[in-house]
């Protein structure tokens, strides 16, 4: 097999997975729920409590996505692709921001929402590549990071409310984009 043939085969596998799993849209739905809850929590919790809730419940995103996937018939755990093994290393790379968040908690708590919002998006370009749609998923991470930074700098009183609501909104916009592209790809795939 030539390099071009291999690339074409991987690309076909990526797109087939994207269509089958509808771009993994249940994960950004779970993320939107997590971040929206943090936005509401920002009105009711102290900064320290907000951070602890954010840290603890970040671990609930994957199980929530798994539950949503089961309920919505997106069986990502059984799906096998040539590029699916990249998910583990992508998640590991994303988790490397946590020491910064932990240090900030004790030394500069106001920066924690910025660190979480950007740090928890680091895996998106790689996940997008695994689906053959790096632009769509990279756009999520870039828009999320730029908006988060703008809120953090320009609206400091909204760091624990507006940043989470921004991230939730970006997630929902991403879900809409993923579903549109997945539907288009499914239609093209059948043709």
C-alpha cells in the first residue's frame, strides 16, 4: 500500500466513524451541562467552593457523555477505527494542565476558570483529527479560548459565571455544527 492509499483509507475510516458516531456529539452536550451548572454555581458559591465543585465534577463529564450516548444510541465504546487509539493520548495531554489549576487554586484562584476553560479544550483538535474534521473541532477550542480570555480580561466580575456560560454556549454551537456536518456527510456517504 502506498502512502497516498494509506491516507485515503485512514480518511475513509475517519469519515465513516464521524458519520456512525455523529461526531461524538454527546460529549459536547455533557460538557455544556457541566459548564452551564458551573455558571449557575458561580452565583451561589464562594470562589473556593466553586473551584472545588469544578474540580470534582469535571470527572462526571465522561460518565454523563456515556449515559447520553447509551440513551441516544451512539455506541462509541464499541466503535473501532484505525484512529480511535488517539483518544487516550489526547486525553492524557489535556490532563497535563491540572497541576497548573491546582497551584492556581491556592495562589491565584481568580485565574482558575481561565485555566479550566482553556485547559479542558486542549484535546479537541486531536479528537477532530480522529474524525477527519480537525477544522470543526479546532474552531471549538480556538473560539472557546479567545472568548474565555476576553471575558477574563474585560469582565472580571463574570469570571465564575460568564466564562462557564460562554463555554456552555460554545459547546452547544459545536453540537449544532457537528450534527449539521454529520448529516451532510451521512447523505453524501449514502449517495
